[in-house]
C-alpha cells in the first residue's frame, strides 16, 4: 500500500520534473520572460524535493540504500549531476551555447537515471 502510493508519487514527480525542464529549456532558448515567472522559479524545487523524498522513502521500504547498493548510489549521484546541469542550463550558463549544451546533457543524464531505475544496474547499457 505505502509502496504503491510512494511509487505513484515518485513516477508523477518524475513526469512533472521532465515536463517542466523541457518547457523551461524551450523558454530559455527563446529567451522568454516566462522563465522569470514566480511559479516557474518555485514549483520545480517543490516537485524535485518530493521526487528525492519519495525515492529515499522507496529505498527504505525495499531496504536498499545509496552508498550500499550500486544502482542507488548511481541514481543519487546522477540526480545531483542532473540538478547541477539543470541550473547551468536554466540559470548559470554564461552563454546561450553553454546553456543549450547543459540542457541536452541534463536530458541524457535523466535518460541514464531512468535506465538505472528500470534495470537496478549502475551500467544499464553495458549489461
Ligand atoms: C531524476 C531522478 C529520478 C528518476 C528519473 C527516477 C526514476 C525511477 C523510475 C522510472 C522508477 C520505476 C522503476 C520500475 O519500476 O521499473 C523508480 C523507482 C525507484 N526509485 Fe527512482 N528515480 C529518480 C530518483 C531517485 C532517487 C534520488 C532515489 C533514491 C536515492 C530513487 C529511488 C528509487 C527506488 C528505491 C525505486 C523503487 C525500485 C523498485 O522497487 O524496484 N529514485 N525511479
């Protein structure tokens, strides 16, 4: 019961983070003022906090932990990388080229995280 609710929350917040990140990337590339809207600066952080919290709660429920089980260590490190690349893409990148490169790299890291989640393997593309 708790497991399926938490997993539902995890999957929902994953969909929301992806949609918001793609949307903000499009606004960033079009230099849209919508990027500065108040909700755009708040909602992603609230959502990403729930994403991380639901992931950690699921880890406790299945008794597998980051720094103990390789796939969860990989997921946590990759999540940090996704967040860092995301802030470069949306905020910190000095040039437009830098921001766009960081945005694509963040999406690749996101794909890697999903692959790790599905296979429980830190090297999902190797086998
Ligand atoms: C952008 C970040 C993340 C993405 C895209 C993501 C993606 C996913 C997906 C797609 C699943 C379902 C896998 C399946 O049922 O086949 C899942 C499950 C899970 N995730 Fe995440 N996750 C993220 C962050 C995290 C973090 C930071 C943690 C904890 C450190 C975590 C822990 C878990 C756990 C424990 C499960 C349940 C696995 C199972 O029961 O088999 N996730 N995640």
